[in-house]
C-alpha cells in the first residue's frame, strides 16, 4: 500500500514593514530650539499647568528627557519662552492703539499668566519689567505718545498693570467677571482725562 507523504505547511512569510525614515541627527542647539518653539506654540493655546513636558517633546519631535537635561526642567524652558515673548510684546505694543487690539491684549494676558506661573514655580525675576514686559511698553507709550511726564507715565502704567494682573489672577475663580478687553477699554477712557485735568 502506497503511503502519501505529509505535506509540510508552508512557512508564513511576514510582510515587510515599510522602512520608516530616520530623523536626521540634530545638534543640541537644534534640539533646544525645537523644544523652545514647541513650548512657545503651546503657551499660546493652553495655560502652563495644562502643558506637559511630554507634549512639548512630542510636538518638537525630541525626547522629553532632554528638557531636564538641557534646560533643567519645564519652568526653565518656559522662562526662555517668556523672555522671547517679551521681545514680541515690545514690538507689538509700539503704539497706544496697537495695545488696544484684541490680538495684543490676548498676548499680554497670556504673558501675565505665564509670568505668574513661573513665579509660583520658583523663578525669580531681576525687576518688574522682566517679569511683566507689557508694563514698560505701556509706560513708554504713555510717555512718548500721550506726552505725559516719565513719573506720571510710570504711575499710570502701574495702574494699568495692577488692574490687568489682578483680573488675570481672579478670572479663573469667578464665573461672571469682566474680560481683559473690557477692563483695558474702560481704564483707557478714564485715565487720559484725569491726566489732562491735572495739567
């Protein structure tokens, strides 16, 4: 009786995965710049508390461990973002009218939130202008564009700053609070006549 040879099952050939393109090696400086830019972008969309180091790293396509290695941590990375944003604010607030646009007010608001977050997380600033760059910009505008004295500009600018800062602090805890735009518009109407009357 003839025996039939058992057929050995054919080996399954695994489908080759398409080769993923490897990221080119970056220098430390390039990696740092990618992380700074990613953090800068996220700060415009979220509060600092809502941004994780993994999210920054993912957006930058850089491993998250480099945030601690290169910057010392999230706070130090966001301090660089704050400093760069300060230069941005000084450019945007070149005139009184530009300071009153919704886009600029939003950026100032975000800057105030970031500065407060940095302070709560152990960052110290050398002076008030470094902590709140919109303040020296406002003082400069008042002095140059409104024609008031340096002393009056400093006082009026400080009033603006104090009102806007207190609003940023309390807004998250009060459901029905005035917006930054409303407050800015209101004090912009009140303060100039007071200055005019004094002269």
